[in-house]
């Protein structure tokens, strides 16, 4: 197996370093919401879970997309959601 050496010049390094700095600054500025784990005693429909977590049943699609239940009428006992 042959190894291929990749050499970057100073301009490439400077550009990559500036890009990394910009990405970190943007992520810090937007303050992404953390993901939480929510445990339930019984299987509930995604509409009910959204109402309990967010006070807004219209966000049921978000719960379904994040947890991919077999049937939206029966979410798993452990649900992942965005913290509010």
C-alpha cells in the first residue's frame, strides 16, 4: 500500500484556520439548544408527548422525526427531544 503525502502551503493553512474560527464563532453565537432524554411510564402518542414537552401538539412531527417510532401513536418509553 502506497501512502500519499499531502502538503499544504501557508495560505491553505491560514484559510483552514480562519474557517475553523468562523465555524466555532457561529456555533457559539447561535446557542444551539441541547438535546434531552425524556422518560415516560407508558407509551404515549407523539401528539401527547409534544404537548407535555412543549405545550404545543403541532410539534409532534419533530418528536417523530427525532425518535422514528414504528407507530406515532406509541412513542418509545425513552424519547429524545430538544430542550426548551
